[in-house]
C-alpha cells in the first residue's frame, strides 16, 4: 500500500465533516480531477441502478472503458463500491 495514500485516507477517516473533506479534495485536486472523480461516482450509481453501459457512455459522452471499470468493481464479491452506493439509496 502507498504510504501517502494511506495518510490521505487516515485524514479523511478522521474527519467527520463533509464540507471539510470537500475543501481538502478541492485543495489537493485540480478542477479536472474533481470532475473525473464526480463522473466516476455518477457512473457507479447509474450502473448500480441497472442503466446499460452503452446508454451511460452515450448520455455522459464517455468511453466504454471508463464505464467498464466501475462495472467490474461493482460485480466483485464484497464490493466496497456496492457498499458505498448502498449508503446513498
């Protein structure tokens, strides 16, 4: 595991304030990186709702490759993404 990523994860885990985490991410990432993160989360939510990959690609103007990654992760046994998406349903 990457030590730097673990430190970031620890900081986020210790924070109990969504606005603080948002500001942290906004400070660390570029606007493009933030948009990519948001887009990937949107993809995962749509996949979980059963929206076909091709429709997501067309609607969001994305390649199927980006969508396939989320699909594979959701299908994994004990998927952490599935658990996360379920928190917001």
